[in-house]
C-alpha cells in the first residue's frame, strides 16, 4: 500500500496515487515537481528505475534544479543546467543522460 503523507489516503498502485495527487493535492504535487516519492510513503520504484540505480549509482544528493527554489538555482537553470548533486556540482540534462542517471 502507498500512503499519502498529506492526508493519509492509502491506495494500491502508483497510478492510483498519481490520480489522487492530481485531483486532491495538485498545488502541493506541482510544488514538489510532481515527484510522488516526496509526498508518499511505501511507493515502490518502477522495475527499470530500480535496475538503473543499481547499474549506474547517482551521486549523493543528486536532484533536479528547481528555478523557483532559490536565486542561485534560477541562474543555473538559465545557464542551461538541469541537475545538482550534494557537493553542488552542476550537470546538464545531456551529461546526466550520458551517465545513465536519468
């Protein structure tokens, strides 16, 4: 079961949870970049994602840059970067794809 951290709703699949998030918590879901894993507990990774993480481990803290989060992130996005890691290294989408992190 997948549980919504915002309201406690439990569903059986990622697809059902996505529908719940879109209908009930759209603004919060959008603010988190439509990343279900930030707002739920127990959501299993899709099989191809789990395998890719084993084969090509990402740097710690690897995440998508969000231009509304801070001024430095907005500048990095404007400069063409899409991802950052825990050590503040910036990556373009092409670099992340080449390393099979996305």
